C-alpha cells in the first residue's frame, strides 16, 4: 500500500485524480456488464420464438411465453403484442416505439460516464505532465550552473508518468465504450426487426 501511495505521490494531484478515474472506470464496466446481463442483452430465443408463434396465428401462446420475462427484447415484443391486441395499428406502433425508446435509454445508461473518462483522463495526464515540467525547469533555473542533469531527468520522467497513466485509463474506457455501444446498436436493430415483423404479420 505504501508503494502505491508513493507512486501516486510522484505524479502529484493529477495522478490521484487519474487513480480515481481508474476506479470509476472499473466500477462502471462491472456495473454495465451486470446491467446488460439483467436486461437480457444476449438473450434472443424467447422473443424470436414468440414472434414466430404470433406470425403463425398463436397470439395467446406467444404472449404467454413472454409473461414475466425481464429481457428487454421480450418486454418490447410483449408490449407490441399487447398494443396490437387492443389498439389500432398506428396507436400500437406509437406505444411500441415508446417502450422501445425507454428500453434503449436503459441499455445506454452509463455510457456517457465512460465517454467522459475517455476524454478527460488524457487531458488530466497532460496537465500533470505540464505542471511537472514547469517544476523541473524552475528547479533547473534556480540551480544555474550547478544543475544536475540526472536530477533534471528524474523530474521529467516523473512528470511524464501522468500522461502515461491518463492514457492507460482512457484506452480501456474507450474499448469498453465501443463494445457496450455495439451491444446497444445490436439491441436497437433487434428491437426494430422484431417489432417490424410483428406489424407486418398483423397486416396480412
């Protein structure tokens, strides 16, 4: 623990801020994985089966298959079927779109935080490096002819630590953001596809 504290102290306040961002990033990634799993982001079978049954004219059986399902696809498909059962197609489409928008907002929840970390972590690292370089060159100016190149080099590499740390936090945050964003895009495509198939079968 002491070694970690000493390492963070070398980078100054910027390094401590980046360490906080790294903890936040890890927490957000773990929470997002749990949330997407709870939303059933990778579960498609029940919604697909229900749409197939609906298309075959087994509406009651299709809706019964989705009762109590917490997966986002199942919820949206069930809402669409329920709307089609009691409303005219235009109103049913509006209701389905409303439920789908709410589901997508839930699926994208937290992505702004990762985007913010990806943006500001390198900037904080760069700020820490600039401040460290200023301190190093101030020490060089005060030392004058007695300046020790080794001491100057030590100050510079300590200053550069914050830039490396900022990038080290931003890169995983960017990778996670891209992956979660692709999952949300796939989910949006699936919801649109499932709803479209339901309304097309209703029109036949």
